[in-house]
C-alpha cells in the first residue's frame, strides 16, 4: 500500500491527547489508564479508525486501543476522534511486532485484524499479520480465552491464514468465505475498505481463532 506522507503528522501525534506516547509504561496496568476493569480489545492496523471507534461507541463496557504504525494514517483517525465523546478508547503509533513491549501476558481479550496488507510475494510472507511470527506475539498478550478476529477481501491471504493459524497451534473456531451472507454477519461492523470492496461485489472473508 502506497501512503502519502503528511508533513507534520509525527509532531501532531506526539501532541495528541488521544495517543499514548510511551505505551511500554502502561504494560500490565492499562486498566489504570482507562479507570476500570473492563476487557481490552485492540485493532492492529486500524487505518482511519472507523471500525474501532464504532465498536467503542456501541460497547461502553469494553476498552479499545487502536494501533497504527503509519503516522499519516493515524492522523486521519485522530481527526475523526475529535468529534466523538468517548472515554473507552486510546491510540498507539507502534509496530505490531512490538506489541509484547506494551501489553502484559493475558492483558488483551480480543485482537482484530482488518484488511491487512496481503504481502502476496512468498518472500514477504513473514510480514503478513497472520504469519507465525506475529501469532507468537499475539500469543504473548492474549488472554487464555481470548479471540483473534480476522477479515479480508483477499482470497490468497485468507487461504494462507486458514493454514498458518492452525499450524501455529491455534484453533479456527468459525470462518466464512462470504461474511455478509453468513450467520457471522450478525453484529458486524464494517471498515472503510470493507464497505468499498463489498459495494464492488467482492466477498468478504472472516475467521475467528483461539488457542
């Protein structure tokens, strides 16, 4: 995915009241920041943030953390955040491979991966967010009964994930090749990409995994 860098985005993020600047200092004590003991869900690669902000509005009894490594993308999400009165959501500008530096074991109840970069070339397979390397990271922070939810419009990435996740010792609990025409569509919150792709007639793939 090609991204246009927005000048000053790093500075804006550093000054944002909605971004945790040193998340490693919150490791093991995120509930203190939220001021409650509600379960924590994170979205890795949140993009412009529509999905996770909608979840935060609909579920005040959950705490949400949106994670986006690209400052120019996160900045657009922060612009939307300013319009909302929410107390159950924060944002991080970090790389997903470093999640275990910011979250303690079992501290996260749910992980969302939505329309991640498919990295179609075999030599880039390790960069896929459902690769064994990333699954090891998720395993370090996800609660024993926690869930990983993954959506994509890319058939190749979905097929890869359906094999890679069980191979890493996880279990596929539910899956569908056509989300919007399946029972899994109940309560589904669409992302910007999902709305675009489904409008074009593309099927949306989804799986839910646990250990």
